[in-house]
């Protein structure tokens, strides 16, 4: 079949299928596109011809469209995904941050940036970067370190090898992440003879590797000798579809379950074995259990510093078992490695353990700690009488209005820490946080991606004024596509979270709050409701928690995206829970506050070393 390289690419992507719960669906639910020179004549023409088989979605910002694609894949547990095509130069580079988000979070997205002419006939073209020492370089080489697989297509025939390699990475649960195929703009339009087999439908099944028997025996032996075992559930539990298996395992073997940001929602918040969030942003219950446990089974987690309390809370060693599909993660913290799919490996470990589990005293201890923690959550999220509500009180209001089938979306600032501690998740898929990269600006675009993936669920986006100002354009896209979001903007007039961290490190308020930059403060600040309204959303500013709850109820009944703005206290976070986080403090400073903070920091580091 005679096709251009772009047409062959689009036809190939449309032919890929995924099997989910016995049903076959398109592997690629669509392709986000912002056209410019470098992709409009090639990919643009090909997508226009295939709009029924591979729908094209238009966005306003290349980073935002890629973030929406990433959120879609996360919401679909990596079983479906999207592609993104851009022009060359700045259009392509706008997707770099999103590629970093996908890489860190192990999420699939296919990036198809336009590139310069392979023939070099018109060099240098508009927006072309010229490297004085490398004639082959373009801005798309920047995608190499943030891609799991990267290739530059300089001949149409190269697609016959590059596209199957790309799909293999995107669908592999162990190496999953962003793939970049840099498409030279002249090559996109060049035709070649495409074999029929290349465009035949192909169905992709989720690979479930079983554990090695020796690793399984060692892990089971470690757990069999434990009286105080704890499970740490990560995102891999959800991507494996192992939430039910985890619940059964935890109940059968009397093991409390703590959750990472990515793993939150693996258990309902009120499940008998649920201990809440763990780590720097964790519950007092889960963190106490982590300190007291004599064995820890980590399932599907990267064990990053927020989870481990910078290795002070979870120091590792042979009392930790790392069940992970990726060997790179399974050997972290000098743990006992248990490489395999979460769902089938949990079943194998359960069979090996038989009736063994945590002691009755351990179960009682966990229940008592959780009861104490739930009382702390009730107190933190209850409405108060202060002039400005706390983030926790706003979270309480949204949580009370959100139904069990709804989703909360967030990414950056102080909110993720408060949500991890305080949000009462109804189960898998109800809590969507991007906290691997913690990318400011993810929230609205990510909420749109979630809504595209789960159209039957209400999507509650929560973000600060800083994230709103970084990226808000996809509010208009949500209105244009008819994908309703309920957005709550917590306005503390600046970067309140980092201001608190700055002060905790002994500094003074500097360059974070708008009051530190512009003495007029609120008088010169943004009317967020008016701005959101100008993008086509329904919008209102509210004062107080009661007014917010009433507005949220109205937003549920609205027929389009609604933005609610509430001014919040910039200085207060939830004191309960949490663990140490290693944030280096200046060793030399004229400020007494910094010197005192440095002394406290060194004492904390010494205490960690003693662990």
C-alpha cells in the first residue's frame, strides 16, 4: 500500500488494540495535536484522513496536551494511552516537561514532535537550532534523557522497525514510559510501499510475569518470621489491577496497609486494614506502624524520599521486601528483591504463607492508631471560625461533596501533602495525584485527561493560585470538548507552600508571596473568577467553608466546567502526621534563624544515621 510516512504512522497506531476485562478497545484513544510548520502538512493531513479511527483533539499548549494524555493513561491504569504531535522548535520543546512527568511516573505517552528536514535542502529552516559541532542535532535531542525510547525518523522505511519498538515500550509494565519518535518534516510527506502485515490489527495483553521461586521462598520466609508486618502499597498495585488481591491478602494475613501518593486508594479509607498515607506527608498511624514493624512488604513503589522519610522512616535492609515488576526498583534500599507482577505475586506469597499473619496484638495496635488518626482528620477538616480557612478545611469541604465514584486531581504546592494525609478515598481511581514530578500546571490539563478517560465520573480539580497561573488554558478546552470539571482554586496570593518551607529553613519571606514582591498585595492580584469566566467556564468567588460547600453542590448540577475561588490561609499546614524530610539548610549564613535551622538539620541527619 502506497502511503506517506505520516499516513503509515497514523494507520499503524489506529490498528493497535488493547484487551481490558475481556473487551478489545483501541490502544490509542486519540491524538492531541497543535499544528504548525513541521507537522501540519504531514501528520495533519494524515490525521484528517483518519479522524474516525484515531480522533484528533486540539489543545492550546503543547505541554498541557501532553499532560492531559499522561493523565488519561494514568486514569486508565496504563491500559490505554494517547499520542501527541507538535510542530518543530518551541512547539516540540513545550512537551519536554510533560515527558519528564511521564518518565518519573512510569506512564505511557507517544510524543511525535516535528523535526527539521532530513534532506537539509532548505537549512536552516524557521525555528531550527544549529549546533556548531553537530550537524545532526536538533531541539528534539533534548527528549533523549526523558524518553524510555527515542528515535529520529529520517527515512519512511524506518517506521517498520521504530513503531513496533515504540509500542513494545509503551505496553511493557516494567519499562513503561514516554516514547519519542522525532519525525523529520519532509519525511512525514514522503511515500513508500507499506506491507499489509504492518497495518493489520494487533491486540496487546497485559504481561504478568510470575516471581522467581527462590525469591518467593526468601520473601515468604521473612514474612513468616514476622509478628508486626506492614504493607506499603504503591502505584504498581493499581496498574496491575491488584487492589482486590491486596485487600484479600491484607485481611487474610492481618497486615495493615500504608499507601504512597501513587498507591492511595488501593484500599478504601475505612477498610479494616487501611493505615492511611505513609511518609513525609503520611498519617501518624502509618508512620508509627512503619517504625514499629519487624517486616515491610513494599508493593509496586519506587520508594522515593517522601515515602521513606528520606530513608529515616523506612531505612531498608533485609527486613524490607520489594515486590516490583521492575528489577531496578526491587533492589532499592538493600531490600529482598521479589520481581513479578503485583497481582499474581501477591497470590503466590499468600499461598506460601498459609495461615501466618500479624499477631493479634499488632492488629489491635494498628486499629488503635488508625482510630486516633481519624479523629485528627475530623478535627483538621472541620469548618472553623478563622477569617481565612486552611487548606485542610477546604479539602474537607470538597471531600464531603464528592461522591464515592468521583475523582480528585492535584499535583503541586502544599495541597498534595494535605490531600495525601486527609483525603478519604473511596477506592481505586478516586485519588489522582501527580507527585512523582509534582509538576505545577498539571492540575487542569490532568483533570481534563481524567475526564476523557472516565466521562461518567465527576472530576474535582484542586490547585493553588500559583499552579493556576502557570497553566490554565485547558479550561477553555474542557468547555470546548464538553468535558466538565469542578475546579477549586485556593488563593493564598503566591507560592505559600514554598514560603513556609523557606521560613522553616530559617529564611525570611522572599520572592514567594506576592506581598514580598509587590507591596500592594491583594490590590494588584488576579481576579481568578473573572479570568476563568473569560475562558468560558462558570465561575464564582466564595468566602468561607459553608459558601464553598454550597457552591460545590451547584457545580455538581452545572452543565459545564465550574471554577470556584476561595482565599486561604498561607501560613498554616496540618501539624498531625508526617515524617522528617531531608531539605539541606545553608551551612553558612549571617541570619540567626538560618544558623538555628542548620543546627536542627544536622541533629536530624545524625538521628537518621543512627537508624
